[in-house]
């Protein structure tokens, strides 16, 4: 597990998630730990190394 930091697109706080980089491609939704709004995460890893990390707000 690796801790990844990002800026919340809603409250603009710097927060983090734990990512399992043994999985090559991941896409999931998780709430911001500060403001509780949903964020969509997309991660791409290769051989345990992070290649791409994107996040965006969920349009409601």
C-alpha cells in the first residue's frame, strides 16, 4: 500500500488515500475525508510503480 496525496476538487484540502499498487488498473469512488463529497479515482500501476493518478468530482 502506498499513500497518495491529492487536492480535493470540492474543499481544496490536501488529503490522501491508500492505494494498492499491485493492481494494474483501478477505478473507484471514495468520499473526501474532510468534506465527504464523492470523488472518482483512476490509477494505473506497472510492476508496483504508479504510472498515472487522476481524480475528479462526481457530477450529481
